[in-house]
């Protein structure tokens, strides 16, 4: 009798676990827009057709609140303060829905990660977990709206709303193009990661080189090369030693240097002099290592905004090598992704054709 009761108890526990597991799988399929999942059970949601409808509805809700939130970036802080009720309502609604989405995904992480109870600890450190948590940070700017203050930190958080666009990547199961792109990244991740590492290391190396070359080069507000020098005094000496070959811009600055009663000093990477009625300000061409990183990045990607450009011959030579290296290295992932995209598209098309039921000609 005891054994019978024990067996019945084990059976009920097993059934309860399976039911919970099935419910989690169903919920996981809805929030992940996994319309290929084959649901079990007799409830109304657990049907193939209803599952697809619920998945689309859930995805639409996420899309609408994300799009509404990101669109507020097009309005200045003054407008948002003036119409704080409207913008606060949008942000609060977005915060609530994205928080619920995070909680549900955390709850069903056992199904997606398949690591048992450890899934709940691992989830916040996964790519999806980081995206979901980061998408909540922009809501901190609500503190500025509610307190009517302009705290720069919270304003900076509001600019991170663009991170919520990455949340839409998680809807890839409903968008074939994104799904194909996602599959390509997964299959070629080792090669792409290697190329990405090479690009990052190249940017750092070139940034160090260009920083060491162009840091002591000084330019005026028009980008004219003024001279070389570790500091203001050293720059003056350089101009003095090269008086016979100075350009008009260099002569104006040098005259201003000599006419100043007080020796000009470098302040925050800039030197200010007064030449008659005109003021001349010169600055370091590459003022910081971050400027070097920025310059190396836009040069290797062949964007070249022109706000920073080399003025020394050695700096120009480095940029030539940088640009050629950028074209060569960045062509690799472009080719891999393009080729993989075409291959995945063909596979998806072939699977669709094979999944269609064949009709007899009787």
C-alpha cells in the first residue's frame, strides 16, 4: 500500500514537472517568436495556429513600444521637459513592458539555455540578457523629467535609447532577412571573431603610431599646420628656427607669439595668442589617445570625416598604409557575410519548397 502511494506521488510529481516544463516551453516559444515549435496540450493557446498569433501579437507590442521610445530621440530636452507628461507616459509604458519581457525571458531561460537551475544565474551575462538589461538603462532619464533638473549623467542615459533597436534583433524568427543574417553570424562566428580581433588590434596599433607622430603637431582653427613642439615654448623655438620658410598662417601666429607681453601657455591642449586685433588659437592635431583611436577607426573604414587629418609627411605615410590595410581586412567579413547570406537564402527557399504538401494529378 505504501509503495503504491509512493508510486502515485512520484507519478504526480513527474506530471507536474512535465506540465511546468511544457508551459515554460510554450511561453518561451511565444516571447521568442518561435513559430516552428510544436506545442503540446489541449488549451487554446497550445495550438500551432494560436501560437503563431500570440507570437506575432507579442512581437508587435515589443516593436511598437521600442519604436515609440527610440523616436523620442528626435526631440530636444527642452521639448521633452515642456511636454513631460506625454514623454513620461511613453517611457513609463516602455519601461513596464520591457521589464515584463526581461522577467519572462529570465523565467524561461531554463528552456533556452538548457542549463537547469544554473540558467537563472547565467542568463544576465548572455548576449540576450545584456541587451535586455541595457535596454532598461535609458529610462533613468525620467529622473530628470520628474525632478525638473538637467543632470548630465541621466541625459547621457537617454541617448542610449538606440540600444533598444538591438532588442528588435530578438524578433528575427518573424523576419526572414534577419533570421538569415543571424544564421550566417552563428555559422561563421569563429572567422568573424578572428577578423574582428585583427581589426581592433590594428586600430590600437595605428592609433598609437599616429598619436606619437601627430601629437606634437599644432594646427589652427582652419586646419593649417603651424609647427611642431612639445609645449608652447618649444613651438616658439621651432617657428623661430624656421622663419625663412613660414607660411602666412605660421607668420601670423609667430608674430602674435612675439607681441604678447605674457608668455602664452598651453591650456587643455590649446595655445592662445593675440596678433593685433585678431585672436589665434592653435591646438594639437591629435590631442589624446582617444583622438588617435577615432582617427584610426574612420581611416581604416575609409570614412574619413576630415575633422582630423595628418599634417606631417610621416603621418600621411601611416594613413596610406592604414587605408590599404582597412580595405583589405574589412573586405574579408563583407565577403563571408555576403556569401553566407546567399547560401542561407537558398537553403531557406529549398526548405520551404520541401515542406509544401505534394498534390497528386489525379
